[in-house]
């Protein structure tokens, strides 16, 4: 399987660069038979692998067919508390005999009010009031209130029991059936207290366990008197969602607890964020709509766990849950959420650069059951942030610039050159991604020795298998920092991504290879995420790495390398460095000419002669390069202490035919100093900047009232953009919307206007993108401050905002010349 996967152009090093072919469609899920997940759990998660054949808690894979929509309440018909086969689960109340007869003297529950209003105390105190759901959503380890209406006033001697059930075959021992006696001693952190009895109304405070299973539970009430037992029928309106709780401290602490309110506001409740891309010297940023509270998204997140067949009994463990999510956000092995595509041909799906958020992706997966085309690392990470925040884990999206992909566990990036220092691409299986995006999530690690709690890396981009499955993490950032590559999960691979060295090998006359240069500061040069409470960048490199060049940093690298496949890689290398080399690349703009320069400086007291080679090629952001389309060779004589520049001008017409995604290019520079044999080697990646979309709000935004936004775009290229598609999305503002606008002429300026109806008040982000076969990675954002409706509160309609996959044709409001 790995050989076939590595044939993807643009994804794996060592693949021949050729015109892209249309990728094969993702295989459809097998609807005809139950799919076993035992092999996944045996390999992926040790704590969940010890299950007997009689474990019916391993429910069947949901079978929703193509084109089947979710219900008006946003859920699929699956095992998350909606099993209509359960006796007594619908219809009339039941007694102990199960015949539905209500006998005189029985204590009957006539109604239940879960106080689930979004503006009510329960939802506000549990920080779930932003969810666009009418059901009760609570966080574990924290009490909530409800009112039970009885057929007569409550007496202290009455025997009343609450029950919560999840899964196909709930069992008390697995935590999938929870029995809570009212006003009696509970067990495992569950209890229910009477706080007020008034007439036939009984007000209760219910405490949930801090390690409770997360998911959607059915709820019922049982009473027992001498006349018999009564059970309240299961009602979909009384289903209760239970989530992880980063607000749960103290003796009843949830292991996902975060002891900083500003962190919780940012990493759990913020519905949008910034994702960084490009190169370290040319950092681009885009706003991403996480949309974790949008209607249907919570059901999509739970469906992901169901689709993998994750045992309900393991769903209280954030380590297991996050590991499953890292596997299921990509489609390999398991028909997960997103199909990865690095080929450059997205004709059978959506260009990864065109997505503006996670909502459209997750709702499509929930609605159809089919993997969504297409994703690359920032899309996988954006969706993962949505899912984990939605389930209650503090999560952030992290970008690592100059991210290594180590294919042979050597913990070094090995780059091979011929005798003239020209790259030997067929041998370069390791690759250095210009950037790579993954996730940090916060939790304790009871499965590891002390000292490894806190941020954990989870990476859903399919790169290498972990225990035979395409998943990665959770991996303690502390273990990465100190090179403890024997810690689970996947520490060697992630360590190499951030803190390995780039090793240059030159082929010798006898065919052998020799290390000629080691670049020790080339990998993981900058690791960033969105700052708390602002749109600034936060440099988090220091939590992943000791300071570059420090004794602790070198010790971490060499300790880790000792556990790799080539522990003696540092043994023999040349050290003469009389001549210094630096690449200078200006801020280049797509569609314009550019000039590259290499600065050479002689730091010795004698003259030096340098034979220099420059090779320019396009590159995917994954480090996979195309053919060299321009090269320059020059011999430079440097006086003692002198400097000189070698320039390479590049015209638009030279690079245009070769461009691939994101307009990135790679300059390979190599040289040889005649007098002392010093070898110079440098790889420099730069990108061509694309324009932004300009968004302007036309009028005030008020909940429930139509508002208009204007989008302006100028084509930077002298050629026509064909089949242009805009996307528009913003949580609380606009459901995902696709706008087909046709062609845009060379250097033409266009303007379009769109209306939307805000459904929630407060500061919101409206995000747009543009995509065409000739130009991508174009996006824009505007903050919209939404005033509440005149009656106060929010407005919610599931019908909202144009999420048709086919989109709609939009006429331009105006067109202008250059």
C-alpha cells in the first residue's frame, strides 16, 4: 500500500514529476456488511484492544446511503441514543410488566423539562449556549438542573431513578448505562439531589462523572412504588449530549482541564482562527471558520467516532478519542472525512486552497457518509481543530515551517547530489515541507510517566502509518522537546519534523556517498499558532525545542538520532567554512518578473575562488520538486574579506508554464571553493504572493435581518481566469455557500454582492475565497459585529444559507479594467 501512496505527485519525495492525472475516486463505503474494527483497536490503541467477541458495544457501522439527508434535528439514524429497537423506547409509558398499563398508586412522571434553552442557566454555565441545538448539551463533571413533573407531590420516601443510556447494548459495567437514584448516594461521581419540591414539580441537580463517556445519551426516569414500577418513555427531545469539560477543576477534575480562562475562550470557544502557510521568510495567513457550534457539526463529530466503530466504553478517554480523530479525519484505511490530494488536479472535487472552513466538509460527510475531496495539511488540521473543540478539548492549529518528512527513521533529512552537486531527485525520498500544519490539544497523560501532561500533538494528515494505521499522536510536546523518541505515540516522526538536521551527501567518483555539509538550523525553524485573544502570531518554537545551538538542543538531537536507523551520521564531516553564502529573494508577486541573488562572503585572509551552480525549479509545498527549468553557473573570485553577488533574473513567461499549487519555487545553490575544498550547499524556497479579496459590509448587521457584503477582486495575471468559484462562510452569519461567477479577464477587476442573515449576535468572521484552474490561494475576511434582535437573544433557522454543493451562478455587480 505504501508504494502506491508514494506515487502521488507533489506528496512524496522521489516521485517523478509529470503532468497530473485525474485521481481515482475514493472507494464508497461498503453498505452491505458490517465492518470489523478490531484490527484498528488492536494496533492503534492498546487500552481498547482487549475486547471479547460478545462485546456488542462495538456497534455496526452506520449505513446511511448516498443522498440521504440528516433529520431536521441534525442527526443521523445511528446508535448514538436513537435505537428504536429498544423495548419501551417509544410510545406509551411502561410498568414493570412492560405492558404499558398504569395502575392506581403508581408514581407517574407526566413531563420532564431539561431546561435546555440556549439562553438558560444550564447551557450558559456549561459554556454550550453557542451550540445551534435545542437539546441539552452539558460538560461532564459539572452539575446541571432539570424539572420532573409527577402525578402527585413528591414524598421523601419515593423511589425515583434517572437513567442515561448510550450505544446498542448499554451496560452498567461499561459506563454506557448510568443509573442515578434521586436523593441517595450515587456512584462513580454520578448523583441527583432534590433542590426543590413544589406541588407536582420536582427540581433536581444532577452531577455527572468527570470521566463520563462523551456522546448523545437517551434519558428516562423510573419510579417504584408498591403499586409497581413506571418508566418514562424515551423521547428524542430529552436526549442529552455530554462533552469533555476543560472547566472542571478540583477533586472532580476532568483530565482535559485547562487552568486559564483566556486559553479556554480561545482554544475551546473561538469559532474562527488563523492558519499560517508559505515560508519562514514569507509567511502567509488565512482565516479559517472552525464552526464547531454550527447546527449539525456536533452530530458529525459523533458520527466520526461511530463510523470508526470506536467502543463507547473508550469514549471517555481523550487520548483514545483524539487518536481516533487523527485517523478518521483522513480517508485512508477507514473511509474517513477527507481525501488527500497533492497532485494539482482537483477536477473531481474541491481545491484544498478553496475551502474557507470545516462546516461544509463535516456536514457533507454526515449527510452522505462519503469522504470529501480534497484536503491537504491545513484542511486536515482545520477540521481536526473543529472536531476536538466541538467535543470539548482545548485545541489549536499549529504551523511548522521547514518541516521534515523522515522516511527511514534516521532522524536526519538526507539530500543527495551528484559529483557536480546537482540534486539527484530519484534518491531524495526524505523531503522538507515548506510548512506543515498539525494540532496541539491539551490533556493529562495518565498513560505516560509524570511530566508529560499539557500540549499533545495530533496530526491527521496521512504521512506515515502508526501501528499500521494512518494516524499520528497524541504525542507529548515535552517528549519532543527532549528527544525522548521512545515515548508514545509517534514521537520519532514528529521529533524529526521539528528538530532534525539536513545532511547533504555528494556522490564520489567511485559511486559511494560522502557527507559534505550538515545544515543544523534548517528544520523546524519557526513554529507558530494564532495568539490568544488577537489575530497576531504566537511563536511557540520554544515549547517544542531548546534554543538552537544550545547544549540542550544538540543533546536532544543526538540522543534521538542514537535511537534512529543511522546513529553514526555525525561521525565524519568536513568543517572548513571560509566562505559564507546567503540567498536573497525579494517579495515576489504572482504574474511579475523577479530576480534572485546569492551573496558570497570571504571570511578568510586569503583569496578564494568559488565555482557556483544555481538550479531553479517549481516545488509543491511538500518539498517535492519539478524539473529544473533554469540554471546558472558562474566562477567568482573573492578577495580577502570581500563579498560579491550572483544574480539570476526570472521572467514571468519563464516560470508560468511550470507553476504548481501555491506558486512556490526552490532554488538549489551549490558551490566548491577551489583553494580548500569547502563545499557550499543551500536550498532556498520562496513563494509568489497572491492578492487578497476585499470585503466590505454594506450596512449594519442585526440578528434576523438581511445584511449585504461586497467582495472586490483584481486579477493579477495577464491571462483570463476560467470557471471562477467563490466560497462564503461564517459561523453565526452564513452557512457555507458556493458562488459560480464564470470567467474573469486578464488584469480585470470585478465586484459582487451577497446578502446573508445573521443568526447569532456578537463579533463574527465572514470569510471568502476564490479558486480557478489558473489561480488559487486567494481569500479574504471581514469582522462583522452583529447586534442582537430587538427582542434580544438569537435567531436560529436550520434552513439557512445556501449550502448546495453545486453552488449558484452569480452575475457580477461591476467589472473594471486594470
